[in-house]
């Protein structure tokens, strides 16, 4: 899809509006992180890879997960001092 847009002044920078159809197709919403690259006299705009949040990381751990032997004792041990858990 090709669309002509006009740049507008935004502070000391120039602003670019992404047409609704393109934003919707690409899954771009307000506050979506983008990467802008200049290469060979072109401007390339890509969605930044979304980093998973803690709940997504924890949900990705399989139910049959077992700690490796070298950390199993540490993980299963009781506090021995004034540790805050």
C-alpha cells in the first residue's frame, strides 16, 4: 500500500501521520514503539520488537519445568539468615 503524506512541524522535529488503514493493518496503536532507520536515501519505519512483561515470561515456563541440578539446592533451601523473600 502506498499513500502520500505531508510532514508537519512538531517542536524542533517533523511529524508524520500514519494513515488509519496502514496502522490498523500493521497493528500500530498510540504509544507503539517504532524504529526509524535512514538507509540509501530512504526512511525505513518498523515496529520495535515488544519485550515480554513478567506475567508473559512466567506463563511461558512449562508446567513440567525442573531446575538444573546446580541451582536446585539453592532454590529449594530455606532462608538461613536475614534474607528478604
